C-alpha cells in the first residue's frame, strides 16, 4: 500500500518518491522471501512454501499440516499465548 502510494505520488508530483517507493518495494520483497523460508518446527521444511506453491496466509504447514502457532510436540507456542493474553 505504501509502495503504491509512493509510486503514485512520485508519478504525479514528487519524482524523488519513486526512488523511495523502489526502496520500500525491495524491503517488502526481501522480508516476504525471508518469511516464506521459515522452517516448520516439526518437519523442518518451509512452512509457507511447497515446491512452486506459496501461501503466506496458510494456517497449516504445507508439508506436514502442523497448525500455525504450534510447536513440534503439538502444544501452543508460548509466544502465541502471550499475544492472546495481551490483546484486550
Ligand atoms: Zn511441517
């Protein structure tokens, strides 16, 4: 969204925003690629990627089906427990 806004405003008025948009785009691509490479705690394969298939919103491991926020033994991650506790 920020990238689109920067490109649109750059094309319309402020040329320097196009360069800023390109930087934001590069950051988004690098961060997205890093997230997709996160390994599943149970099968150690990429959680959100299986071959050519990518699903960043998947709620289960694309290899072994382990639900998101679960550890290798199937228990809920302490990080998720803390997140749920802190929410209003
Ligand atoms: Zn897995």
